[in-house]
C-alpha cells in the first residue's frame, strides 16, 4: 500500500550543482514578483536533470520557478462538468487541521498521492450531499467501478471537534455504523445536516467528522447536485431505461450503489446514456503547488510547503525512457500555470534522429533540403550525405535539381555526448506529385439523410491523378467495389482515400457523413375464409410485409389462439378478429397493424321466394304482398325483404313497383354468433307502359296574312308532355304547357304534328296530325297623291301594298304613266317622273300578287305641272 506521507532525503551532489547553476539567473527574477499577484506566473523552465539510480533525493524551491500567492490549508478541486464557455467547474476547499488533524492528514495523503485524479462523483442527493473519492476508471478510461487504492489504516473519529455538518462543510464517509472507518470517500453537505450527521444524533447514526469547508465555488457544487441522476432517469416515464443493465454493460458491476450517480447532458424526457456524461474529479491539488510524476514507480515528486523533492524509487530496474515531472500552481479561483521537466537516470542513453521531412513534391525548381534533422539530444544534425541520389541531378551551376519522381536516400550522423550514444540513421525521401480527391455528397439534401433501402448507393470519389479511390467506412453499411450497401439505420461515415504510387503521394482523405433513417413498411393481409363449425384444421394466416420481415399475429377478439405463429386455432363460435404486426428493426420502422376477420359458425338456409309474373308499369303504382321465407337456423328468425331496381318493400312484405325495368326481391337473414348470413332472391320484369295522344281540336280554314292564332295541345294518357310542331304554310311561334301559337307564312296547307318520345317508364306514343287549308290573302295598294309640281321637276312616286289584316306585306309596286299627250312627262328609274310640259300627269300603281296573296286592284293618281 502507498504510505500516507512521504519525505525525501537531501539532494545528490551532482543533481544539486546542475540545478543551482541553472537557477542562478532565475533567483534574481523572483525578487521582482509582486506578492499581490493572483494567477500564478511562470518564472523559468526547469531543464532536464541527470539523476543516476544511486543518487540521493534532491529538492527545488518552487517559488523560484512559478510565482504564486501563498495559501494555507487550501485544496483546489476541478471537475469534468463545464460551463457554457466550456470552462471546467471547480471549487476551493479550506482544511481545518487544528480541529481534525488526523482526518486532514489522511485527506492530504490521498491528494498528494494523486489518488483523487479521475475519481467519480458517484452519489448526488439534492438537498442532502454529493459524494466522491471512492471509484475511478482504474486507468482504463472505460470502466469506472474500480475502487481507488486506499491506505491500510482507517482514521479514528474526530466528530467531537466542534465542527458541524452545515451547508458547504465537508466530512469523511463511513462504512456502516463504524464511526472509525473513514478512509478515502468524502462528501459535501448541500444543506444543514446537523440533525442526522453530527455526534449529537449518535443514537441513530454514527457521527461524521467535519474537516473542511467549501470557500469558493459552492454554486458549482450546486450545479453538480442539480444534474439528473441515474435513478431519476430510470423512473422517468418517457421512456423507461433498464439502467441496471446499462450500468453493468459499462463496468458498474455493483450497479445499485451508482443509482444516485449524476449525469451530464441528460434529461428525463430524452435520456441518452454514455460514459462521456459521467461527472468526475479531473484534478485535486493543494494550493498553490502540485506535482505529478509520469512514472511514480521510478521517481516520486512530493511537495512540502513550496519545496519539491524528487527521489528515485525504482529499485534496480531503472525506466528505459526519461520520466516527466509536471508542476502546477493554483490560486483560490482555480486559475493555474504549469511547467514540466525530464529526469534521466543513466548515461549513454540511446537516441534517434528525427527528420522533419520524408516526402518532397516534385518540381523543376532547384532542390534544397527543407530542414535539418534533429537528434534526441535536441541538436540539429549537420553530418548528412547522399547515399542514393535517385531523381537528383547536378545542374551546370552545381545545384541539385529534381528530374522526376523517385526515392532519395540520405545518411545522417550524430556523435555521442555525455548522456547520449552516437547514432547513424538512413532516411528514404520520396519525390512524387501531389494529388487531390473530390468526393461528392451521397445525398442531394443538406441534412445528408436517406431512408434505408436495399438499393446500392454509388460512390463517386475521383482523384486528380486518375488513380482509383479507396473507401472505408464506420457505421451501418458495407462497401462492395464502388457501391455502398446500407445495413441499418444510424450515422455512417465513409472515407475516400488514395494511397498513391511511385509517382503520387497519398491524397488527403475526404469523409462524407450519411444519416440513415429507418424505412417505412406496410403489411398486406389477404382476406380470411369463413369456417363452418366444427373447425378441425387451423386457419392459415398469410400476411406479408413490404420489408420482408416476419409477421407476428395476435387475436384481437373472438374464440381462437395463434399457433405456430401463422395459424389460428378455432376454440369457439363467432367472429374472430386477427391483427398482423411487424415491429420493425434497425432498418425499418414498425408497420401499421392490419386486422382481418373470419367467422366460425353454422350454415343456415332459407326457403325459396315465390316466383313473380312480369308486369307492365302503371300510374298510380301497383303493389302486391310477398310471402317471407323461413330459415333453418334455431336462434335467428328475423328474415328481411329488400328490393333492388324500380321497386320498394314496405311493411316487410308489401312490394310497390315504382317504374319499368328488372326488379330483384331478396330475402336476407343477417346471421349471429352461431350462424352465417343467408339470402335467396327472385326477379321479375316490369315492362314500359304504352301511351296515347288524343286528336287535335278542329281548326277552321285560314287566310294568309291573318293574325297568329292559338291551338290547344292534345292530351295524352300519361303524365308526360306532348310536343307540337308545324310544317307547310306556317310555324310554331310560341308555346305554353297547354297551347301553341301558329303564325302563317304562306297560302297552302298547314300541318300540325303532336308527338311524345317516351321515357324509362313509357313507350313512345303514336304521333297525331291535323291539316288546315290556308287561302291566299287579299291586298290593297295605298298610293298617296304626289301633289303639284313645277315644270322640270323630278317627281318621286311612293306607294305600298297591305294584306287582309291591314299589315304591310312588302310586295313590290309598279308604276305606269297614262297621261295623253305623253310629252308632258315620262317615267325614269321605275318610280320617278321627269316633267316636260304643262298640264296634268296621270300615274297607275299596280301589284301583280304572289303565292300567298292575290293581285291588288290598280290605283290611279294624278298631279298638275305648272310654271310657278
């Protein structure tokens, strides 16, 4: 076991002289350091130290290395929890050695030993305490249930020291009811716990020793206490996680003691658990100075006040490499400054030569070495010769030039020194061309999401060298050639690379990310066949999913059970409803359940319906009664009659015919839990009814030119409308539901026709006609006197004809001059007279008649021609 305290002996002479020479100047710098400085400041770095295995421990005054404000009995704790600026949260502890000397000494022994580094905060009870100091990752970085190495001794109780478990105080944890069992674990009081943790309540609990107080950062302690715990997430309703299994998977074998463990970035509504969400102590150190050895089994580094002591602890097996001693200085706010140095334990150390270059991009420019190699001792190596020039050649000016891709081999030599052996290294330098990759996105959307599919996704990375791209991936997928095949939902990263060849360097790899969403799926569930009782064989279920994943079935209702996951065993009568489900997997979302049903019942039959004769449609409707069939079932007797086609059933047995066509009468028994439905049907034809139009009323003879007249529309034996049309000497100029108006247009015969074309219930009616004789109309000429005119006037003649109804018929009028002697005037243009002499001019107006009108009686008119 590791002892509680460590002290080191005096310096070895060689180490002391080496250190004093180095700090000769640093001591002068310390004199100018302000005592009021807050954040520690680095004064000087410490060089590597030669420390043989037989040398005595040596000491360093840290105030000459890092300037820091002095602090008494203070410890700074930093945690893995960070604020919004990603600054780690921590708090400062004030120790009370005068009140609890043994407890403080024990606590500091763990601190100075580094035991509390990466120690889990494994318990958080809001309003009570947070607790740590018990478990670490054991150096694995993955399992955090490893108890820290405890010292062999336990600490006797100092609970009666006058300090109480009030808000912000710190006490050591105990084992069971043993008040003298404190070792490594400690807790911070989040409230006043004096009534249950102090010595005054020893009848119910062992007393807990208070040995420290949080003096800075209690708000950060509260932030830790405010995080959700494993138990809170386990009991959340959306969703419920099997936390015990999760803890076990991550190494928490005694999972129950970690149920109060706080977690970072987890909410009860959306818990996502990972080891990165654990809260642990990242650093615990005394203020202001803290030291850490990279190999404490070989060299220890302890601090007393401001003095660092380094001692060899490795026995006879010195480490093969130098050990790094790291130094830290803290202030009470957690601000830090650090430095480190190496300790060597022997002379004649083997060393290597590191070259700053191994590749050169081909160019026609003169070749120069990009930089000198460096040996382990820190010196640049200048002894370099060319073993194989490869693509190099000497130009006329003596410079080295590249003539193409190839390999150059150099030899570098570094001689030995006090600490190091000499070394000779050969290096191969590749001269080649650079190449670049282009790797298009795998999707066309900005979120890089695709839905799972079995179809391959083509990978289209190309190299500027035209060399084929090479692919690798992490996540749910596999690569075959240049095709990506998805194997599930999740996030997939595909890296395209090109490893190069003798002419090209490897290209910088490019990575595309693909978020694969589960695909939807549907269920097809074919109909199920009804079964007649007794059902002796299981009913086969044949639902399939579009994903091809297996279907599971369940009985929703009815008397049956699922057997062999694809059959229904009928266990009773009635309707059985079966649901087909597919829960999905990493590739597919759950399918929407589909239900299907079938009956397991007895068969019933109905007596036949009476045959019905064909009918002819009538108005009003005709009705008749149909005898209702009977059923063979025992429990069902309610047989119902229904009609389809131009009929209806009322009062359960009265059939009323409502039109012409085919009528089907159906008797149905709907069935019940014991019987399937049954039905019988019969049909008959209802023929269309005839219809007859009555004769036209008598119409007297008519004379053309007379006024329009009305004719009554003949009646019909049905309720349908009759249409009247006219041909010959007139036409139908207007109509109403009962009359038509006839307008005559000529002499001759007027023929009227009444017709009805029928409909879905009536045949077409025979048309009825009536003929009326129309005589020619008489006409008369109206010839107004032209009046008196002067010699030489051109006189216009105006006349028109009228029919027997005193309407203008528009027939043309002709004029003739009957004056004697005729040299008094003459007719021009058929309707104008040019006067030539004095006297009376007589004019005759005539109308010869037409097919519709008789000639008019000529009319004579005269006018006198004078000089003035």
